[in-house]
C-alpha cells in the first residue's frame, strides 16, 4: 500500500508550508531517509526525507504551492501501484480554494496589523514566475477558473516579445553566458523582508566605539568561576545583550515599533539574536530578557542558536522580538549597517574587538575597543535620542559592574 508523505508542522504557529523544490520526480526510486523535497514556512527551510523505500508514484503538491500542515504532498509505493488520491486533499490544494488571509506581522507581540490584499487572482507558481520575469500581473490575461492567471498564462506572456522587460540589463550579456540561480525558500524570504524593511522605514546608522578592557577582564574572571560549576562560559556578546536590555529600559522609545502611523511602546524586552545559517539567517528571540540574569541570557541565547543551526528551531521562537542584535565580529568586520528587523525601531551591530594604544589621562595604555553600529527608524525618534541610547550601551560596557548590581 502506498505511503502518504505529508507537509510537516514546523512549529505551533505554522499555518502553511510551501514545497520550494522537488529533488525527486514521479517514477524515481528512493531509499528510506533520502531527501525528496525542500519545504519552507515563513522563516524555516528544511528537507523532507522519504519515510520508506519505494518509487515516487504521485506528486500532489507542485513547487511553489502552499498547503496547511498535514496535507499529503506525495505518495511512495511499489512501481505501477495505483494511488487512491484523497479527493478532499486534492480539493484543498486547488489554487482557487487556497486563499491567503490578510497577513499579520509575526514580529509584533499582541498587535493586529491590517494590510491591503492583492486582488489579482493568480496561482502561487504563476506569481513566482511573473516576479522572476519582471512582468506586471495586472496586464496578463488569465484563462483559469474565474479568470485566475495560471502558469501557462505567464509562460505565454514571457514568450511574447512585447512582454519582455527592457529595463533590466544583464552585464556582459552579449559576451558570455551567465548562470541563473533561482531565488526561493529561505533566500527568497530574506530578500523580500530586507527589501520591505528598507522601503517601509527611514533607516539611519550611527557608530560608536566602546573601551571594553575592563569588561574583557570581568568576562574572563566570571568564566573561570562558572566553569568550575559547569561547562558553560560567558561571551562578550552576552555582556552586550545585557547592556542592550538595560539601555532599552532606560530609553523605552527604542523598545518600540512603528505601525500604521502609531508608535507602539513595549513593556518588556524580547531580544532577537541574529544567527547565520548555511542558507541564510534567522532571528531567535529571548523572551522577557529584561527579567533574565546575565547567565540566563547567555544560556537561552546559546540554546536557541544551537537549535537554529540544527534546523530544529520552532517558528514561534522566531517571532515577537522588540529589538535585535547582529554580530559580525567573528568575520573581522568593524562597523557596518545592519538592516532593521521591521517593524522594530532599532538593531545593534557588534563589530570585531581590537587592541590599540590609548591615552588614559597622561598614561599610554593598551586597550581593547569594541565597534558598535546602531541602525534606528528615524520616524520614531531623532538622531540625538538615538545617540543617547548608544551612549548608554557604551557606558554599561565600559563600566560592566553596573550591569550586575
């Protein structure tokens, strides 16, 4: 009897998953545990493995189609075996029955966001193709049910010479061939979110340097004490996170979001920590970080980062941040321009610490300097209060004992 492969639930908050790519086709033989497709939700991408050995008999969900968790996406069985496709499942994944609700911004705790709904009827695959070809979907004649634009409609529009855009030029197009890499899955999500962030906010970046010589000394001493109890350690990033939390309580307007011409101030700090992955990045969230000790922030941050790198981080652990930290210090970067994780008001970039000679009063000393880069939304606050916030972070880092008292 054929085995049903279903769309998994990648976290409690997941409402829909999309097949970004099929690595196997109908008629292909697969082994148990072999990857057969890549799927993604809003912030997670992972491979689906075959639950048994056999042959791909039927692919029920095409690439680019979104379906609810638990929906059958393909069948695996013996060669030439007949598959009884569940009619209710087939009906569910029809494009005309798969309507999208008005999206809610997952990054805002307890806030309902209303947005305009795109009223052009088009299948997800057709929309993806039209975007890749830079076609205006309002000018494409749909031949599907109710005038819905289908994949074939977009392919015909692409073939028509008058439909081809002349505004996009490929460098050296007439000299050499290029390799085209489809943008899908997590990369597509990141691309969309980053572009939306820059287009929907007024971003400005301020830079500052903190003398963390005393902090480095404290961090090493604290780590020695902690490692006598367990195998954990405190990092400079842990101290920066704690400094940010304290600073957000001192400057509550930075712990906010700009939504629909209103500034929403949050009572608690839900701290996002950007984690780089092989295929992109995710932002796990330490909830109620303002109620956490330094060790608790350190432990929770490491646990979330580990789950993220293993592809096991639930989607609900990546929603609801009110401020984000991004660290590129491991790559030797000093100052950079982090992009806001909208609708948040701020994001702090941590650079690579370096040693330099510095006068302390009349004495030349060797000091450790940490570069900081703060991007903020100028719609929420101006340069002076944003600079004051960054100065407060700097003060906590240069006087680290004040964070622990």
